[in-house]
């Protein structure tokens, strides 16, 4: 189903969050167009590139070799066979001749025969998610078999020059629903300690989207392309839109999948999340779980499922459950639920986990009786399925913090955040209370503010969005669509997955996006696709390799108290 809309004007945004400590929040001349203007614009873009980029970083020869296990990290087994290369970039684009170069690592699948005519650069989001494994998009999506697909670890993360928050604070945060002055003060002190640890890394001031945009352009040059195509998921929509804003002549076919409100800074971008996660939980998960009461035992109505979750959470707050290497408390249970909201394939695992918790807590009883080891192991296995591949989260979390804090202004008054978390929690308890914990409120920020785009000098872009996306709300994508006058919006109804193209088996989405990427075909108006439905009750939940790659990038930055 198609419908037209008037073109309008505006700009860029995204999301995710990090390791129990990175949580988020609320408000804070025309170039020639058309094919005839393209050569002139490219010639000017090349002159700009040469003026801004020292000669030693131009025309680099890429030395491709098999990616190592260390480079691919926890996803090495899933994406073996990829090739990697390193691209040198200036440490600081404001002083490109100064300091030692940084290294940005890229990946591709091996190929034979002539080089494809086009190159798609990918990004999994975060911001800060390691993206080398996303090069498998080329083999996982049949329509892209004749296209070169490049994975990318941006500066700060993964196999590129990395940023660290140091040891950081190791004490767990108080329960996010504890609104006592003492608990709020402890949370603020812990978050401030993390901010100091992150900002203290010498690389922290130059880990931001503006620096990364120019890194990507050096990658483009090293790949010997005048323009690049783009598939960015989640935070990759923020980076992709900013690349298009800074370097419109270099834009080929850009896809923004699960995008954000591009008309605002990160503080406002994250302000959608309490509502969006609560909507996903209330509208999608609890009714689905209620239909499976005979299987999961969580309740026969959505209200009863919610009550079961609240009861389990209260028990874990009162007495955390030891699980091998860590205790599971109320904040931890929030994290498991939040992570499962990203994709419906995780609904069965979440329902089984909540049902298993009921059994374990009942067996433990008020006297803390020992729980059978077999049952404990089963519960741990379910928890690990929800939390994604372990490890590799430190540089992702640090890069997330630096990027979101450096890119746009944040309110620094902790009293504001304490009140905001209380207000949001009362309305949206799943993640609302966590919004009092703000690393960026304590970040010593340099003045880096990103420009606003109106899209008037851009070729067509595709925005792909599900109605109940929990991490990047549909409402924000609509604002981005209005701001980018050249964009076409693909709305997926009866769907809430975060990340759609090539992931969820939606033939409508895959066809529209695939045609655009491979032929340049642009729908003559906005497009509506139907969702593919929730998984069967009692099923295992089907998740393909691409979904695992992206979920790993996203869950590494999901905090126990929110996203």
C-alpha cells in the first residue's frame, strides 16, 4: 500500500545504552541538485577532501587478510571467513597533521571475479557497536550477492583504536525504583565516577560523530569510490544522516533502518524510550505471553502477566538470586526484559526465563533453601540467551558514552534528572526510573554540536520503521522523515522489532530495500508493509546470523536499568 506526502525540511539522530551505568533522557546555501550538477559537486567534494585530509591518509592501499578471532571478538565463530583491513585516519580532524594516526578496521567477504559496481558501508548502531561482522549482510541477503558490503568498527570500539572507561565503578547501582535521597545520591556518585573514568581517556575528546564522519570518508577514498551506499541500523541512522549532512555529494543509496528523531540532540532522542519500551511490553509481549499461560504460567491476561513480573521483581529486590558469577536483582530483571523487547524472537526465551524464575524462587522459599544445580544451570542458560554473547562490551560502552555525551548538549543539573526519573517511572516503570542515572550529566564536554539537515540537496533515502520499535520510537522516525525531504518512509504495521532489513523475514521490507540498493528504484510514495506476526507459543524463537550480530551490538550497551 502506497501513499504520498509533501516534502518538508529538518535533521539527524539514534540510540542504545551501556553496562549498568549509561542511561538516557528528555529535552534539550543550497547546493545544485540533479544529475547534471553531480560531476561539479563531486569535483568540489574531492577538492574539499584533499584540503582537509593530509596526503599521507589519501589513496591508501588496503592490505586485506583473514580477520582474526581477536578482531571479530565474540562473533568470530559466526562470521569466520571475513577479510579485514586497517585504514589510518588522523587522531583529530581539527588538527589532522598532529599526533599519531588512529586505525579504523573494516571488513568484507572474500570475492572472486570483477569487483562489484557499488559498495555498501554498514553500521550496527550503538553508537559504538562493533560492526565488522555486519559484512555478512552480503551473503545473508540474496539480493546483495552482487554488491560489495563493508563492515566497520568506528574509532573507539572493537578492532579499531579503542577507548576505555578504565576500571570504572564496580559497585552495583541501588534499585532504580528506590527514590530515597540516599539511593539517588549513591547513584549520582557512581555515575559521576564512571563519567570521570571515561572522559579521562586521552581519546575521549575525539570520539564523536563529526570525527567519525570524516573517518568514513577516508574509508570511502581507500575503497576507491566516489560515493558510497549505506545501511545503518539504530545508531547507524544517526551516523549515516550526519555523513549525508556533512558530505552530500558522497551520498549514494542510503537506508536508515530503525531511525531516531533527527531533529533533536541525543538527550531528546532518548526521551522517547520510556514510553516506547513500555508500549512494546504492554502491547506486544504481555498479550502474547497471556495466550501461552498453559505453557509459561505467567497469567491468563496481560494484566496478570504484568503482575507476575512485578512480583518477581519485588522478590529479587528484597533478596537477589545468586547465579554463578553474579546476583540477579530487580535492575537485572529489568535488563532481561528490555533486551528481549528488541526482537520478538526473544519473547519465548523471556517467557521461559520468567517461568523458570517463578519455580526457582518458590523452591528457594523464605528460608533460602538450596536450588537444584540442574535447575540453576537451565535458568543461567536462558539468561545468557537474553544477554547475548558475553564480553566485548567495554569499548562499546565507552564509545557510546563519549559519542552521546560529546555530540550534543545535556542538562547537567542532577536534581532535574532525579525528578525526571521519578516522573517517567510513575508513567513507564519498565525503564522510566532509570533515567535519573545520566553519565552525560556529569561529562566534561567540549563544544561539539552537529548541524541540522533539511535534505534538499540529497538524493532519495529510505527510512524503515516498525510501529512499536522500543529503542527508536516510531514518532521520532516520523520527525526524521519530515526533516529529510528526499526520504521515503517504509512503515511496518503490527510489528515492533528493532532492526528489520534482512533480519525478520519480512519479504515486503526486503523487496523494497533490496530493489533500492541494487537498482536505485525508489517507491513513488511512502510504503506500508505488514508485520510477520509473533512467534508461536512454546517455540524456541528463530534468530538468524544477522540478527545475532546486531543484537550483540545493541545488548552490549543495554544497562540493567534501561537501554
